[in-house]
């Protein structure tokens, strides 16, 4: 995920990408890193059938130098377009995750 000026890159792992992206866009977790830095653009993702391999890849990417991350993103998405813009947004999709939603603030 990134923000509009493409200054921040946030890396994470989820078992439901659509729902997780919607959580970021709606700033469901008001005090989270992505809410604080307005990271609401999906600019890159990888799919894994094995959750353990996905977690290993997440840790690997988090250790990478920023330039390496930029090259990876630019290879797939040189314009840094929000990949999720064409997805069908469902109001209830955020509730498909196994996470607990915060109380209303």
C-alpha cells in the first residue's frame, strides 16, 4: 500500500486482500500506520497458496532497501496506479476478515 504522493510504502500479509484493502481505504483502524500516513492505494501484491510462504516473503520484503522495493513496484506497476480501483466495493466485505473490528471512536 502507498499514499497519494507515493512517499510511504507499507507491506503486509492477509488472507483476504479485497477486504484488507477496503479496511485501509476506510481507515477502519484509526491509529494504524496506514491510517496515519494515508496509505490507501494498492500498488503491488503477490499471491501465495501457502500462508507460511507469504509470511516469509513479507519479512523478506520488509528488510529490503527502499530502492529494491521501488524497482519491484515499478516493474509491475510503473505508474503506481491503485490496482484496486476497478474492484467491486462491497460494504460488507470488510466484515469477511477474521479480524476484530475496533469499537467506534
